[in-house]
C-alpha cells in the first residue's frame, strides 16, 4: 500500500490528511484516556491536528507563493511549542516523577501530525503503531525485568541525619549491599534527612524483607521502593 500520491497538494489530499491525523491522534488519545492520563483523546487529537495544519499551511505557501516558504521553520516551532506544553503535565511528587510519558506522547503525536500534514502518511501510521507497542508492551517487559533484578532503588525518610548509620548497619547485617547512596536535607515536617539508595539483594525477592527491616526502625519515617 502506498500513500505517495497524498504528498501532492490538492483539496482532496488535504481532507485525507486531516482525516488521517484525526484517526491517528484519536487512537493515541484513546489509549491514554483509557488509562486516565492527563492528556486524553481530545488533547492529543487537537495537538495532532494543529501540527497537521502547520504543515498543510507550509505546503500551501510553497505551492502558491514559491520562494516564500521555509518548510522546516514552522515545524521546528511546533516541536518546541509542544515541548513547552508537555512540561505542564509533569508532576514531581515526593520521590516520584509523573507525567513524563504523557509529555512524550504529546510531543510524539505532534510529530505524527507534522508527518501526516506533509503527506508522509506511511511514517505517521508506522510511528503510531510503534507508539502503541511501546506504551503497552514495554511496561510489561520493564516490570518483568525489575521483578527479577537483584538491584532496587529505595527512598528512605529519616527523622534525623544521625539515624542513617543505624539503617546502614541493619542492611549490612541482613546481607544487603549498598551499591550507591545519595542524601539530602528534607524540608518536610518531621523529616530530617532523605536518602536514596541503590541496593544489591542476594535474591530478587528480597524487597519484602528489606521493607520489613526498614519499617521496624523507630527513626524511619517512610520507605518507598521504585
């Protein structure tokens, strides 16, 4: 199947590109909407259509006013502009960063719209398909690998910084290797020190044991595994 003729400027092709952008943007948006993410069907479809319009306008200017259009300038502005919008979907909550996938999806859907808008529908369809694969298959692969990994990330909030040596002692007594560690003073009430550790566990299922060890310590305020 070839979409080569869609790259030529015509009213019919313009409508076909807009329809294609609506379908592809809608597919991506439905996937995010079903997971109740910040940017759902409406947002992503509108972003995709807006990017498509930019490329349609670029090609329209090139056809009707030769020499005036710079085919890459407005596209570059779309990519940077959508990146700015995506920042608004990113939320940092305690030790977790949420919204990165939504921001990346917004940016990628704009790129799909740019491709469809200029008539490169094959690229738009292929990337939409691979985006869906990435959003559905890769998290399962990542979960499987993480579950069977001997390494784990843990964030620990302590009442006072001097309590850190107690935590380290208990972990070493349990045979846990501290691969790396970062500390920072906390501004939260009741928390004196926040600690991020990368631990090496002798057995992959040892996270529960480590959690039990840490939560039983009096000076530990919270424990969060990533």
